[in-house]
């Protein structure tokens, strides 16, 4: 394994920007995105991002984000920005994405043609309620979950799986300030640490329902009768041509002893979707 670029190449690239990618590429036919995630995700804010193309074909890349340098949570027009132990709050008014853009206002990344399409940046979600910041919409539904309107993390390390070339790229950005050589050595050490963890991984086997423990349970926020009562008027609206495909507000909450990432892996083949996103809590 070799880390790219070398120090001499890195110092030359510093003339073109203040964020220089440092990375290692490995041929890996044994690890999967889920097994690597289970090995590497040891702290809050890690995520696994996968994609499906055309509804049935797995996308070329999967991405694992580790060691978040910044975590942004927003609700009711106020964002909490956490950098390590430092926390600041900022109002974002009608444009929540302006807070995300401001994180990179002073950055000038230097491109590298050998890298996957994503090796760093902000990853997260915007809730449906954020639409009210862009359009004039009523706010009639109760906030029964109390979740943030948005959460974004900026990972220090990104691990990218390429299913075409079978290459695994471990990348980070070196932020160049006063001491470029020190920035390079720190970035190189981050990459080497993750590569070492991957090469020495012993992934814990997931627990199953038949492992001898008590049976698993599932609770719902609807009884059967309540669900059927909610569906009946929806069927009438469909027959009348007023709606096409309604979404039920029902939800289920399983109780399981399985590792969360293995539950995600088990559900993914059964519930295809454009993207599959899993994250450890940022709390």
C-alpha cells in the first residue's frame, strides 16, 4: 500500500488550493461496505451511503464516512454547528442550505482525477418539513417525533467502494494553513490508520432471532382497526381520481438484538430504493 500523493507532489499542489486530497487505494474482493462499516464505525456520526440505479441495479459506488469534523443540526430556523467540543448556533431563516454552504466558504479543494466522485463534503438529510422554507405551505401536522429538520456531517475520512474496478479508496483532505508538511503527515496518518484497521478487521457476527434469547417483538403506532379505518377513505379518493398513491402514517418499531448495520443489510434487498443511508446517532 502506498499513500498518494507523496510529500513532494503534495507540496506542489498546495500552490493551487488549501484542501489537498490524500488517499490510498487497495484491491479488495473480500470486504463489503457493510462489513467495513461494522469494522470502522466506532464513534457517533459515521455513515454508510449506498445507491440503486434504475430501481433494481446496485450503483457503482458505496461510501463510508468516518470521524465527523463538523456536525450540523437544524430545527425551527436555528442550526447547531458542532466542531469537536465547540458548539455555535446560527439562524438560517428561509434557506437552511446556506448554513451548509457557509462551512466551505473559505475552502479551495484541489481536484485529483484518480479519485472517486466523492471523497469529502457534507452528507445528511433534509426533512419534509424543510419544504416550508422554500414554499408557502401550511403547518398542520403535529411534531410527534421531535426530530431535527436537518442533520449533516462532514467526515474526516471517506472510504469509497468501486464495484467496477474492485478498488477501495481511503481518502481524507489535508487542510493547508501555516505548516503544509505537518498537514500532510496528519492526513497520511489518518489514512494509514484506517487501512490498518481494515486489514486487521474481525467483524462481529450478527445475532439472529434463533440465538436462544427471547423472541423479537414489533410494536406499531396503529392498531389493525385504526389502520383499516385510515385506508378506507384513501381507497375512495383513489376511485374518485383525486389521489394516485397515498402513504399511510403508520410506523413500526422492532425490538432486536442484531447489530443495527446488519439489520440495514438484511432489509436492503427487500426494500429497493434510490438511496440507502445508515448512520450512527450524532448524539
